[in-house]
């Protein structure tokens, strides 16, 4: 099935409804407002003003989420109408994706939604009027709409299993619908055939008139020049040939007229048959409505019967409860005593629990304090170890400095003794230059010896 042609045909069918909201293209009905108004016209008792009030009419200019919300309400209302009013359940039918319709304006999904609206129209109380409207549309549009109805009817199943006549009637209704479609196709073929025959008859009549005029003209010429009955002349032979053609065309014209008359008679018979099928279809529709009403009454009676059985069981149970009322009183007394004891024990346990909670809080606080003390102790131990290491290192440094100091003192004493000896030597020799030179050399060698003996730290 061509989805685009089906969508266009269903949109043309929707345009037969007169609604308050203006719309010109398929995108204008994606908000759900127009479809809600059409459903209100199809079944005003079910799709009433209260239901229609749930549809937001400002969806034309608002965002797509409001449109999706409206379309969801429309789809739920249609499915509920099929289930509760028509007593049918749609199976194996791809329900339209309202999100794609509201957000992207998908025409294929919109076509499925319009197909469901069409199903509501051809199954409602005023279905005869809507079917007549469909029959009055163009043949191409009518064919696509019939195919859509046929597809939808093939997916419908009755929700009641206690009415075999209803399913049989539904099958008979489908067969009648198929026969009606075949009769319409036959009618169309016959109408086309009649049109072609009329055109052929008109053409032949015009050709016959032309031949007659040509024959008269030739006859006038031949009457003047020579006799046409003489077959020995060329004009006579030409006349005989033309006369034979005219006779053949007349026979063909009579045959086509008789054939056209036969087709007209057959067309009238087919139209009568179509009317009979439509009457049978209407009768079957009425019987289907009566069957649905009887099914609803039977469901109500069955529901009431079940409620009566439940009430009887409830009354019997109440009687047994009244008989056991004395035992229940004693049991209630015992349970009250036990409940009192349980309440007292519960209070005691709650008191102990509060004490335990307070003890638990103190223990947690003590644990935290102990942990803090352990942390402080570890820090102090680290500091003490560090101070001991520093003290030991300073003591070692002090001892090394003392040893160096003792060495320096010894060097100083030796230098003093050497200086005194040199002074004595100067006095004895009396040579100032020699003494000064010797003193300078001794001082330099002595100082260098002292520096060599000193530690790196003293240097």
C-alpha cells in the first residue's frame, strides 16, 4: 500500500468534516486538536466536552511536547473507544508513534492515526452517513480508503468469547464489504466500457454521416455523368464499393449499439446488486450493534451474578465470625494482656537502649581522646629522638674542637719556646741581618707546620 497516497486520501476524507480549528495541510493536524474535534463529531457521547477539554488548544504555537501529550490522549481515547464501545481489540496493528508525529510531523505515522479515526467513523452509530460520504468521493481516493478500512478490519478481534454469532456476523460483514468492493470495481469497469462504446458509436455515426454526404455528392455527380447501376463503369464499381462499406459500417453501428444497450442493462443490474449489498451491510451493522448491546447486558448480568455470589460468601463468613465471637473476645483479652506486658518490656528495653547509646557515645569520645594522645606521644617521641641525635652530634663536634684547641695550645707553647730560643741566639751572634733572616724563615716554617696540623674545620 502506497503510504503517501493513503495519507493524502485519508487527509481528504478528514477535510469533509467541518471543525472550528482551520487546517490546510497534514502538518496542521499534528497537534491533535483537529483530530479531537473530529472524534467529538463522530462519537459525541464518548468523546464529550469534558474529554475534549483535556486537549490543549494552544498546541499550534507551543513546543512539540504539548503536541505529543495531545496525541497521546487522542490515541488512548481511540483505543478505549474500540475496547469499551465497539467491543473490539486491535491486534497485529502497528500503533502510531505519537512522538515522531508531534516532533517531526511524520506522515506515515500520522496516516496510521488517521486510519484509526476512520475505523471509529465506520463503526459508530452514524456509520451509514460516513460510508455514503466515502462512496461520494473520487474513485482513486475511495479505493485507498477502502483498502485502509479492510486492513484495519483484518486487525480487529472481538473481546468477547461468549458470542460465536457475533464473530460469524463480523466475518459476514467483512465478506459483504469485499463483495461491495468487487461490485464497485465491476461498476467502474462497466462505466469505462460504456464510455468507450459511446465514443465508438459517436465516431461511427460521424463517419456514417460523412460517408452519406460523400455518397450523396457522388450520386449527384454520377447522375449527371453516367448511370451508377452499371457495374462496367469505374464510377459504378466505386459506388458499389462505397455502398458495401456503408452497409458494413451500419451493421457495425447496430452491433455496437446493441452491445452498449446490453452493458447498460448489466450496469443497472450491478447498481441494483450494489444497493442490495449496501442494504445487507446496513442490516448486518444494525445486527452487530444489537449484538454488542446484548453482549454488554450479558456482561453486566454476569458481573452482578458474581457480586451476588461474593455477597453470599461474605454473609456466610460473617455468620461464622458471629459464632466465633465469644472465643475472639477471650483471645482479645489474652492478647491485650500480652500486649501490655510487651509494652512494658518494650519501654524497659528502650530505656536500656538509651543508656547503651549514652555509654556508646562516651566510649567513642574516649577512643578519640586516646587516639589523639597516641598521636601526640608519637610526635613527642619523634622530637625527642631528633633532639638526642642533634645533642650527640653537637657533643662530638665539641670534643673535636677541644682536641684542636689543645693542639693549638701546644703549638703556641712550642712557638713561644722557639721564639725565646731565637732571641737568645740573636743576642749571642750579634748579627742583626742574619738573625732577622733566620727568624723570618723559622716563623714561616712554623706557621705552615701548624696549619698542616690543624683540622679542616679550624682551617
